[in-house]
């Protein structure tokens, strides 16, 4: 029997509210499949499963808030029968942490009606009990999708609709602010940061990109941000101490380069989901992934794997007009790379003063995991990589 | 398509990218990106949507001409008129 647990979706998340099951008992699930939707303080996250199997039992009802690590469901391994699983369960009952005390937001969420999949029909049956329950829960009965006979709205449907109601934007923002506050306070309390910066001439890269984009239709154009991400990923090969986590009092190098991209949310706040294996993606692929990630992050629809495993974060505040960023590391990561604005500035090359597009790249490093000399090597390599855009 | 129609379409596109924009508050003759928080990804998405809805592919070299909403509408009107 396989236990499917609520994964940690970042350092600032210790509990989540189950919004939706995407599978039901008896369904076959594949590694990487989205099986549930969980509301964290930052977003509604599609939670993936990482083992193949058949869903056996759902242990957490929709609407319940549970701590990270709670067994949400059990699965049968390929070949395992329900009888074997039931026997195993009797012998070793799955320890399930007590449900967390509901978080403030979960205790009194403002109810938002859930968009119906089908247009509401006036004639479909709604039992008086369901109608009464809907009114108690402040759910718009006309917008509830009925799953009973002839599309009848059942009490269960009403409860599901109520559970799916997500906090209104103002609550969401307050919750996100709290999550950022917790993670950043922990970072500044625990991580001895060091900061380095390097001015990088970008003429070659800017010219190369203009030529490339000149050949591309608008739908396939590449942004400078994508080149910067790729250059960071490749430069990390020279400084593996910057890519990974500080856990249990020691550095653990990551096996892949999964860059957390800091994305600002229009209503306020910030989220930094990961792009996986940035070092192995070509630029068009990276650009598509980045574009998709930004739109999903802003729509509040991210996957658990994107939330849980960034190995380093990159932030670009250049568009807001600052020259350089000295960021706060997102624990348990050990480094953050910042880019400032790209602009024409005076630059001396071969004894001559010229106007050249420049960008300031910075590194915030965790001094427990790496020393400044390694950070300096990383920035030198980043600068070098950005002189050869055709190799990115 | 006349300028008014183009303006309506372009305004709708901008609103889809930046929903917080109040139409009345947007000054058409002032730089767009000073008034709306549009980063380069948002701007690219505006141009992708323009391409999709109006079938005009704006080359990157022309971005500099498209500072205000008026600039963008006039540019698109010119492109569409020359095609007709």
C-alpha cells in the first residue's frame, strides 16, 4: 500500500486546505499526474503524485485543512489487491496527524460562488435539505453543479461547492503577506548572507537577441529574462555550492538545476515557482515554460512540484527601474541571483570610453554553504556565459 | 477597421492583461507603461494578443514607436490600411 501525503509546497507552507480530488477510489494514477488541488496561503496548487498505482481510499475530506505530511489517500501498488491493502491497514493503521486547528482564513473564508460547469437550469431537482444547507453555507444554489440523478443537487454537492470557495483577493493577499513575512524572517534570522555584484556588458547578447527576434514571429520571441535564466543555470556548474539546500545543519547539493523565478502578483505579493532543469532546456523551450509559468502563477494555478523544489531563486527587478538587487535568500535554498535594469551606461573597453548596454548581476549567498570566492567565481562565469549568447 | 474599432479592441486586450486598469483613468496620449504596470512579459502578451485578434505581427524593431495607446492605435491603423 502506498501512502499519498500532502507535500511541503515551500518553506512558508506548513498546512493546506484540500479543495478538490481529481481522482476517485478505483482510478489508476500515473507518476506525475495531478490528483488533488490544495489551497496554500499563496495559491491553489495542483498536487501531483510521484508513484503509479490505483487509488484505494481518500482519507481527507474536501474542505479540511491538514498539516504537511498528512496522508491524504492510500493507493494500491500495481498487483496489490484491496483485500491485501485492507489487511495491511488493520495490521499497521496509517498514522494520521490530528487535523490542524483551522487557520484563521480557513475558519472564516468569505464564500465565493463557484462557477458552474453547466448553465444553471431552473428545472433540475434540488432537495429542500440541500437548499437549506446551501443557504446556511452562503452558497449560491443556482451555481452548484449537481451530481445526483438527473443533475440533482445533493447536500454533498453543496458542501463541495462551499469547500471550493477560495479566499477573496484581499484575504489571499493578507495570507500571502503573512507567508512571505514568515519565510523572510526565518531567512534573515538563520542565514548569514553575503552579497556580491558584477556589472556585465550586454552588447553582444542584446544585438544577438535583436537579430534572433527579428527572425521570429511575435508568438516565438524570446525575452532577455530567459537568456539570463539559462546563463545562471549553466554558470552554476562552476559553483555547485550555490545550487541546493541547507538542511539538518549541512549543505545538500541538488541533483538538478530548478530555478525559482520570482513572479510578482498583480494584486500584490510574490511567488517563486520553479522551472525544472533549466540547464537542459533550449531557449525557445525555456521561453515557453517561463511564459506559461508566469501566466499560471498570476492566475493562481501552480503545480506542487513547481512549489516544492526550486534549488536557487532568480529575481529580476530591472523592469521596475532599479540598478541592482540584493535579495533575501528563500530557505532552505542557499543562494539568490538578482538582475537590475539593462541600460546604456559608460563603459571602458580596450582603453576607450563607450556607451554600452550594461546590467548589474548580484548574488546573495548563504555563508554557511559557500564562501565569497565561490560566489565570485559564479558571477565571473555568469558574465562569461552572457558574452556568448549563441551558446545559451 | 476604423480607428475607433481598433482602439476598442486594443483597450480590451490591455484590460485582459492588466485587469486592474480603469478605462477612464488611462490617458491615451501618455506613455502606457508609466500608467500601467506592464513588464516585458505582459507587453509581449499584449503583442501576441494583437497578432491573434488583428493579425498584425509587430516587429521588435518597432517597439520604440509604440509608447502610448494613441501610438499603438495609429500604428495598427496604418498597417491595416496599407494591407487593404
